[in-house]
C-alpha cells in the first residue's frame, strides 16, 4: 500500500517546516513577537498538512486495492507537498509579497487537486469505498475548499497579498469540520 510511504513522507515534510523557521536575533518576548509571521505561517502549514494526513489516514481503511494510477497520483501529491517548507519559508519571511503568497496558494491548490485525483483513482478500483471527490468528505465541502483557495489567490493577485494565507486559515476550519463529522471524530 502507498499509505505508509505517504504517511512517512508527510511526516518528514511537516518536520522540515520547523527547521525552516527563522531564528530570533534576541531571545525575548520582543524578539519572538518580531517573528510572529514565521510562527503563523509555520502553524498554518503544519495544521493544513496535518489535516491532509488525517483525511488520508482515516479513509484508507476502506481501500482494498491500489492501482498504478493511485501510486502515480500519490507521488505527484508528495512532490507538490514537498514544496511546503520552501513556500512557507517565503511567506514567513516576506509576508506581504504577492509572488510568495501566490506561490503558496498555487502549491496548496495543486496539492488539493492531486488529492482529488488520488481519491478518484481509489474510487475506480474500490467502488465499495463510496469515495467522493475527496475520500468521504461531502463534495460540497470539497467545492467550498477549492473556491475559498481560488478566491484567496485572486484577492492575493489583485488587492491584498496576504489573502492567500488567510484563505488557507479559513479553509482549515471548513475541511476540518467536514472531516471530523465524516470520520466519527465528533462522537
């Protein structure tokens, strides 16, 4: 199965995020406060990746078969996700930069689309799993997820650079809520 490999690579990516955090010039409350954008970007990326890992982990129990297409889609997703430490570092360092925020958003969107491709490939070979566009999440939540990211990207590119990272922040709550209610965490 590709799940243990995916789990391991996502864990490594999440660990690398913390290694990319900028060090404070002065170890004090003021020094730490000066790095608040770094901590925000790190925290957001960590929990976004963690939510993705949780969604994968909680839905693979229904998977009985894996196709070559699933493996290929998983590799593409991991390749794209591996850019998160880099894009998070860019956003953390130059928070109000349109290019940094747009690149962060493009990586988030392409990772989302590749996860949808994984779900689709699994659905084809495991019809008993009853997967939708993104595993067992309601398709409406998946549509809202993509729309929020696209709106964030458009606003980033036109009027407010940090809109992308705030869109991901909002998105975590929407997908997290849908995920908790689909996987039984709320019980």
